[in-house]
C-alpha cells in the first residue's frame, strides 16, 4: 500500500533577544499562505485609505482657500455697496443721534446743577444750551428729497458742532461728577438724623441744671426715653472716643470729618470701639442714665471745629 503524502508545514521560530526559551509556531502551508495574503490585502487597503485621506485633506484645504478668497471678495463688494448706497443715510442718523445725546446731557447737567443749588453748594458755571437747527436752515430739494451735494454740508456742519459740544460737555460733566460725589460724601458725613427715639426733655442753651439747681449752659439736647433704647450714629464717621467720661457717664464721640463731631452721653451700653468706622443710622449703643443724670436719656451734642452748636439746626 502506498503511503499517504503528508501536507507540507512551515515552522516559525520565535527567538527572544534575552536568550530565553526559543518557541516555535507550526502552521500548515495553506494556512500560512492564507495569512500572508490577508496581511497583504490589509496593508494594501491601509495604503489606499491613507492616500485617499491625504488627497481629501489637500482638496479640502484648496476648497477652503478658494472659499476664503470668495468670502473676502464678497465682503469687499458688500462694504463698497453699503458705503455707496447708505453713506448719506448713516451720516444723517449719526448726526441725529449725537444731537439727541447732547440734549440728554444738557438736561442731566441742568438737573445736577439744580440739585447742588438746592443743597447750598456752588455749582460750576452753566454751559450754553444745545442749539437747535431750525428747519429753515436746511436747504430743501426741488420736487424731491435732498440730493447728495445738499446733504454733505449739513451733516459736516452738524458733526463739527457736535464734536465741539461733546468735548465741552465732557469737561463740564467731569467737574460736575467730582462736585456731586463730594456733595454726596459731605451729606453722608453730616449729622442729619435723630440719634434715638423719645422726647426732647431739654434743649440747647441756658438753663437751670437739673441736679445742682444752678444756672448752667446746656451744650446739647437731651432726648428722654427707655433704658436700652438703641442709639444710632447721626452720620458716617470714625469713633474717636468710647468709654466713661466724668459727668457724661458712658460716652461715645464720633468724628465725621469737615470739622464736625457728635457726642452721645449717659449710655447704658457701648457697642463700638475706638477707631471703628460707622455709617449713618448704625446702632452704636443703648440709652441709659450713667453719669450725672436724673433718669434715662441721651445727651446729644454736635460740635463744629471744636465748638458746640445747636443740634436742632441739623435735625429734620
């Protein structure tokens, strides 16, 4: 009997670089040929896909460049068209807008000056009002709208006038803003509210001292009430004294700047510290009857440049 012919094999040896165990892979010849053909097809497909991808990227870059050039040309043509067709209308609209803004600034300026005047502040000099262009000053076309030669001088004159006025109003408003901010700060630092609730039990000026019975001059006002009634700062400022003071008992003194100070005496409790900044209406202590006192009340003084003045002149 003839021996059956054996199928040829291919052995692939795997030799490690570190001298390890040599391994071998035994494949039938037909399997090896099939694997080699498959790998070749995969490599060919990858090369084809890579070439197609590079070609597509190159084509996309070319198209993007052409599109950018077309968009740039279109934008240039569009700008030229807009400039050609809408130049006069845009200029007229700009001039009208500037004129309206100037009028608004003039009204705002007048309001600020009136506010400062009511507050006994000296406002800066007034600017002349914005001139209104009369209809008769505008040349009209014959039988239709204004032509380009008629419009250009009007717009040019309006813009020149507006430019001059805007600069003047800008300088004017800087001065007004500075004065207004200073006025607002001064008002916040002016003792202009009642420092507590209660009733006026003693006014400012000559009186008979309630304890000694002798003639005396009262350098503040007394506001009687209940023990513990909140005492509030009459204006923004900084606490310069907070503690016990001879006949005043527990006392707080606040410096408000501009030469003004306020004093709060006979307190039952102090709720601020020396150096602390306070705001108008902030609670700083509580009403009491410490020091020389016949009952719970607040002794309240206003001093200007170190000299007591009548607090009622500052109260509403």
